[in-house]
DNA sequence: TTGAAAGCGCTAACAG
DNA sequence: CTGTTAGCGCTTTCAA
């Protein structure tokens, strides 16, 4: 692979001039032309590695998400991408797979690779971004934030959403509302469950046996829904705290011939790729793309030197 | 950010020794301990950039896909990831968005960043991997291959699948079978349409007006399906060449109250997140994850120096 | 086993 | 406008 030196000697200029041509600095038209010709002849591609080493920062930002197979996160990724691309940054997607170990490795890579910044949808409350902070790399949390760090964050009002969803079920006349939420160490899971509690308590007593912690995936929805339905006195409706578990719950209901409204259902987050016109399901829409867009803008601000105190942006729960 | 030099001086050893400790080479137990202690104290993270520059290759592979919001590709990504991680490589996902410009930029980045290799699901037939080849970087094509390059490839038998799907519709008694396929410059789109032609021709004459090229996305499915249904003599069944357009087509059918089997439907690729038990739809399953796994293995072979002539692996069309 | 020193390819002073 | 030069932080001979 050709280097800047070979291009320089072929074009009869100095390496610095080649560098200048490729970075849009002032170079006489004639030399610029010669450089470009030589570069093409040698099929020269500048080494980003050397450039990054020298500059101590690259033009890429990392987006670390817990589940690449969840359309909520890929939609968020699109939002991030669109903003980043427009600003001349590339985005690399890293899938932590809800695993703290993998997440930590990716964050390490982000530091070691001198990435410009990181947008993190944390695998859990105790994700550790101290390495990034210590090295002064901008981080913004999105959807979920790691606890104990004072950083920019973009979220939605999970508790209010959970409350609203559950209340809708109560308004429809259901009386025993179950709740299927995510892992106990994930902020969005506990907050949405808190919303459920709020609404149920306002209507009577909370029965904690109707609360299930699952894994925010389709299978988690299956398992939790089955458990709920197999109780001696099963709930007559259920609030499911994310899109994928909503799919899982519906699959179980479908198998058992008890599709909504036979059993009431409310879901936090849009059901992915739904085919039918709106069924008898309450959906709290989630501005996935908008979360990504907002987080990316915040991050770019920081990259560009903004040093206000950390901000938390709470987006309204409707489609962007 | 601490460097290897600072660690060295704090530990009272040479930089070379620090390097050795972090690369698992022979160092006396005592020095190793001192180095580790110093590294922790300084919260040292090795610079991957410097390392890559020196080694002329990094431990990351790029996976370039045309649509990150398509569960087929994210499932494939999981397959790639699992194999790569196990071999000590990280995977970065790049979304070309079916755009040759973006794709080219990502391929450039892969070269410039000295990535170990690239797995590419090409944006179109004329994607250009000559840069990678010229620089001797391993590439493997997956799902779709760019034309004119003799490289490893992992695919499925698209034509046979299209034929099989269409034949199923004919067997169900439908007589006017439409086809909704992807962009004309995408291999999987044209091959699947060829399969449709094969089957229809075997049963009579092919009416090309029943063939629609769309964009492999939900909206493409909408548009094409509407056009087909609005024809003077609309098809009584349709073969849809990918999962997302299948969703779009079904949404239109649902709106018009003509869900299968009122209108026959066969889809190439599993419908994502389907809630109901199998409807009256023929599905040609696609081994998404397995494609990723296979491609990753091939790539790792090449990275490890395998220089057999390029291989093409055709996977059977069933779930992995 | 260990250290000294060279160099990966690039950019940014600094001179001219 | 252009060239010279000194590193960015790491790995790796080569000697000791």
C-alpha cells in the first residue's frame, strides 16, 4: 500500500504537500494536480491509522447498543447515523448483547482507538464509563443511563409511559393487570414497572405476583406471559414493557387463542413490522429515531468543545 | 492518557518490557507485577491506533450491510459476531443504506484503518472492492456478490427459492401470479424474479406486467402491491422477494381486507416478528445467521493465510 | 530475560 | 506556497 512518501516522490513534491492536498489546504493548482495524478496511479489511500495517531482523534463515533436485533435500537442507530454522517463522522455500531463484559470491551476499544466520542445505551445500571471520562472522551447516554456518572443523557419518561399504558387497561375495564418488564438492573425496566405500580395502586392494591422480570427479548416475553397465564388466578390484562417482549406475549396469546381484547394488552414501544391494522392493543410509541438524532447532536456539541454542565433531555413519548 | 513510557518509568522498566507484559511474552514475574500495578495506577489503556500502525493490521473486521433496519441482516450480523468474537476479533457494523457512495466510503475506511478483513453484503452488482483486493485485504461477499470479482462468497439459491415459492402458489390453484422483487441491479432481486419466471413459464405464459421492481423495504412493498392490485386484471396471488416487502404487501392486503388466502402470497425470507401462528402464506426460510457464521469462518481462514482459490458456498434455504 | 533504538504513515510547526 | 523535521505510542529486531 502506497504511502504519502511514494506519492510525493512520484509527484516531485514533499510529503507535506501531499498531506495538504488531501486535507484541502492551499497548494498551487499545478502541484495539486500532479499529486492527485500520482495518488491515482499508485491507488493511494491515506492511512487513517497514522492520521489518527498523529491527530489523537478520529472521525468516527461508536454507538454501543445492547441488542442489535431489536428494531428499536436499529431505528435509533439510523437517527445517529444521519446526524453523524452529515457532520462528516462515521458511525460504527457495537453490539454489547446486554453483556457487561462485551460492553466494557467495546468501550475500551473506543478509547484505545481514539474515537471522537461514544453514544451508549447501557447494558445495565452499573455500566462503567469512567475510562472514557478519565480520558476526557465525550459520552452521551441514550435510552438508559449508567448510574453514578454525571453525563449527558437522552431518555423518555418511562414511568409516565408505564402509568399511562396501565391506566388505559384499567379504563378498558380490566381489573387484574399483570406486568412483564425487563431485567431488574436496567433503568428502563424498573421505571416502567414503577409506572405500572403507580396506576395499579391508584385503582386498588398492587399484587407483586403479577410482576415478572424478563430479558427484553421475544423469548422473555414468551416465558413471562406463560407464567402469568398459568397462575391460579391469572391477570386479565398485561402491560408489557418493551416491543420484543410484546411480540413474544402476543405469540403466546395467539397460540392459546386469547388474543386481545380477550386478554387486555398494552405495550411500551411500537410493535415492529406489525401487519394488521391496529389491534385491540394500547401502544405507547417511542421516538426511537429521534432519541438517536438528539443524542448525536449532543455528542457532536461536546466533540466541538461545548463544556456546559451535563444535560438530560427527556423526549416526549410519541413518534418523531 | 497514559502511555507505555509513563508506565515503564513508574515500574522502573523499559517500554519494551511493558509491551511484552501486555502481549503475554516472557517477563519475570516480579517485573510483570510491577508493570501491572503501574498500569492500573495510571489507568493505562494501550493505544490500538499506535499498535495497528506498527503492526499494519488490526483485530477488527468490518461488516458492511445495505440495511441495518432489516432483521435479516441483523441476524446475519449476529452470526458474524459470534464467530469473530470467539476468534478474538471485534466486529464493526457499517450501514451502506443501499447507497454506493456510502458503501465506497466504508470500504475506504476499512482499508485506511487497516482492518483485518471485510464481509460485504453489496449494495448492488457493481460495488467496487478493487481497493481491498489491490491492498490484499481479505473480503468475502455474503448474500449478494459484486460482479466481476473473483472472491469468496456465501449465498443461497435464490432462483430455486423463487421457483419453489411461485410453484407453491400455482399448486394452491392460483393462476395469475404477480412478483414483487428488489432493485434491478441487485443480484438477489433478479435471481428471485428469474425463479418466478421459471415457474410461471412452466405453467403457461409469463406476463411481465405482473413483475414489479421495488426497493426491498416495507414502503417498496406497499407501492408495488398497490400497483398490482390496481391493475385492470390484478394478479390473484403474489410472490414477494424479501421479508420487508412481504410485510408491506401484507399491510396493504390487510387494509383492503384481502388477506391471504383471499389473495395468495409467498415470501422469500422469514417474516420478522410475526405474531400469529402461520397464516396462509408460503415462506421460503432463509438461514440468515448461518450465512453470517459461514462468511465469518471463510474470512478468518483468509486472515490466517489461507490462499486457496476463491470458494462460493451456497447454503440450503432452511433455518440454520 | 531485558533494554536501546528504529520506524510504522501521517500532520504541524517552523523556516524559507 | 512549500520543504524539513520532529514526533504521535507502539512493537520488534538486535545486543547484552
